[in-house]
């Protein structure tokens, strides 16, 4: 489903919250999004703008799997299969778009008083390199003028394209769920994220102003300048403010919008931010752990910022499986700080069960792997220059030589229907 199609679907299903009261892009919309985090919303009456704003659209696994039309239990395997077997999408001419004047015509939010400015947080950059092809990736963008933005660009594939001479690229806002998920994956440089998206849930690419892009609500054509500008502060996945850095400035040359376009606002540090960033790391962890032991499930936890903490369920066959899984999980997601390995009887999405496994199956003197190495730039407790941090893996599995019945909760003594009693 296209972005608007999914919003219409949510409306029909009674899951969309419609806010008809006039609201401001400065703090008011973000506050309401935070208060209703996890619930899709559309703000129909945005002060000073004709365009509505939608938020929290892909803010839970359930919403994402509905948009992809995939069963929730199959999502990790489906993403993994799409990474392994990308399908290049068809390209057609872009139609149904009109051009607008400048960034001043878009309802771009200012989320917090501490922010460096108004931010586009949901934007996906689509760039093309002559050798490596298309790349799609997220980059937050702070508005510094009617036609200028400063971009936070990490040293990944888009950065390499720039080093190889890239100047012009497209920016897409309001994307289908498959594009939103695939653009958060960091595959090898020669793998097209949009082909992963197409394998995940079929999409069409369109050609607009000589750029090939996914069909989105808003498509901007941009070019890098030689300028650098302070970027930040801005709230990140950890729900703490990232530092100010000198970053590259881009000029917005053209802005195309669909008829009745909707601006997709992504709440920084919110559930949508976490779901879109964290979920694509689960299959990469799954793959690495599967190489060394019998893995059952993987979960990047919201409490761990959907980035720094993971839980892996395994079926243990040897005493070393837990520690092997720890090492493999860190290979699967190099930014992860803490990982918890549990037996397959533990529900990895229930933090109480994970804590219970730690309380009853774990001994700190022998069930820990600790290492000091480069971690995530998002971790405010890591070294701000080197990014070095202490990574810890916790083996919460039952020792292989112990009587397993002593480590398990009993089932209910009888099968009863509660409705017969209440």
C-alpha cells in the first residue's frame, strides 16, 4: 500500500485518530504525537499550511505488518529473505505531481525547544552511483533557509557516494512501508535497498526530473553545496539530545507533491522511529546466530532504544551455545551494547520473563561475556570521540547438565474456562 492508501485503510479500520482542531507545527503536533505514541494520527488543520500532517503511522510491529500485508510472526524471515533475494522494481514515468515553491510551503515540525531548528525526520534520500546503482537511506534534515537544509550524514553508503563525486539526489517523504523498512537496512554498497523493498512488498519506482525514486507523497530534488553548518541538537533513538556537529548543507532545487499530499512527520525517539530503525536489525542478528546454533527468534527491545539492546531465543544443544550466540549477535548488529540469550520457552517480547530468566538461570561469575570496543554513536555514555563502549552479553539459558524441570514454571493444574466462573 502507498502511504495514503495505508492511512485510508487505518481510517476504515477505526485505527486512525483524526485531529480536526487547528494545531501548530511548533511543539503542539509533536506533543500530541508523543502523548498518543503508538496510535496513528492525522492533523487535518495545520496552522499556516494547506497540507495535513500524519504521524505514528508505522509506530508498531502490528501496524508495519498490516501495511506490508505480512503475518507478524513471519516478519523477520520475510525481511531476511528480501535481503537475500532482492527484486529490482519496474520504473514508470511519474504522474500526478505538482511543483511547489519552497520548504516554507511544507508543514515541517519543530519538535522540542532544544532542537537546532525545524526538522524533517522521516526523509529517505535516494541517490544513484554509476557503478553501484541506487541507494536509499535515512538522513535527518534541519531547515536552515527557504531552500536549504543541513543533513546528518553518517559514514555509510550515501557518504561513500558523496566521496565518489555525488552532488545531486532526491529526498522522499511519505513512503510505503516496504521502502520505510528497507531504507533502514545497511546492506553491502552494491545492493539496492529499493530492490529489497520490492521483494518485501511490491513497489513501483517512478522517474521524475531525471531521478528514479519510490512513489512518495513529496519528492524533493537536492544538490550538495560546499557549505558546512551546525546541525543539532536533535533528539535521537535514545531519547537524549545528540550533540551539535558541522554537517553538509544541501540546496533544495525543486519540490514535487502529490495532489492532496500528506506530510509524514516522524517523532524523534518515538515508537515509529524505534520500530523503523530497530526491526531491520533483527534479521541480521538472526542470520549470524543461525550460523552457530539453533536460533528461534530475535527482538530489538524498545526499552533498549530499539538499537542498543537485543534478546535472542535459542534451542540449546550444547553448553557453549549461549556464549556462541552472544558473539554472533554482536556480529549481526555492531551497534548493540547488551544482548540477552534465553531458552525458547521464554517470551522475548515480555521483559518480565527476561528478568525472570536472569533471576533464576543466570550466574554473573560465569554467564557473562564482556568486551570493550567501538559501539554506537547514539549511546551518550560511550566515548564521544572514539565511540568505544563496554558491550555485555548475558547467557540466561539453563545449564545443559541440570534438571530442566527445576528451572521451569508449572502449567495450570486444571484446564478451566474463566467465563464459567466470572
